[in-house]
């Protein structure tokens, strides 16, 4: 069961769309090492708009993810890849269908 989640909105700098795409694809193995990240999706929503949507069983799982390898890597690359700071929304999961 999942109860908490994140929606992280990312806007790529002009000309950095492919690099941000590669960063997100390459982040998947890091997330797979996080036992409390139940589901994680990297999404392209437009020409320069991307998002990460992920869910966790509880607040501790969400906090662990926010302090994990992907968050650290994104913080390190943000100035290079993002047109503006990432928008991180902490959300409550009301219902979910997961494998």
C-alpha cells in the first residue's frame, strides 16, 4: 500500500532536453536500489517539460528518497540541465493500482 508521493516538475534549459532525458533514464537503476520507492516514473510532458512521479508506503520512504542518490545527482546537475529550480510537490495518495 502506498500513502505518500512526489510530483517533481522539471523544465529543461534550451538545448539540454536530450541530456535531461538521458539523466532521467540513467536514474532508474539508482531508484531500483530504494526498497521504499514502490513506483517511479520519469515522464516527458512537452518539448522541454519533464516530471518524475513516485510513490511510497509512508513518510519515511518519501524522506529516504528525497535524501537518496537521485535527488543528490539532480541537485548536482540542476544548474546545467534545468531552466528553473525543480518544483517538488509532496502529495497524498488517495488510490493506486500497482502491479
